[in-house]
C-alpha cells in the first residue's frame, strides 16, 4: 500500500491550498485535506456547513508535484485527469484551480 507523505509535508500542503483558496475563492470557508494510502483528498468547506469534494492528489514523493484526479459528482468518485498544462501531474495549486474553477466558479477578482 502506498505511503502517505510525512506529517510536515501534509501540514505544508494544507497551508498552501488554504492560502491559495482564500485569494481565489474568498467565499470558501476552508480547504480540508485528508490523507489515505498515498492520496490527498481535497474538499471545499462552504458556508452553512456544506462540503464539496474537488479532487484527489496522488503523492509522487515530491512536495511540489502531485498526480491529479478530478472528483466526478455523476458517479461519486475520482477519475485521473490532465491539468490545463496538458500533464497528469503538477502543483497542488494547479490542481485546485482546475477543480475549483469547475465546482466553485472562476476566481473572484
């Protein structure tokens, strides 16, 4: 079974995603990230206590590059996907932007 990243890396990922989300989607209360079997499951916490799954990141062993799978509400699951850069892996912020723009709307400017 694949291993989760070290606790320090998990903490860093949560901080990065929340910092990015606050700038891009101020209406989102928080980005929750839970880890299981080498994957980071990313969920937007919305006002009123609602949660919205966004994507799953696959730990590649490198802090700045993660595999990307988009959450599909139609089948309540995740599907490996490519990021707008054309690659199946990238920065956590690129993955959050891709999923967030789809499910949360474009950035608030």
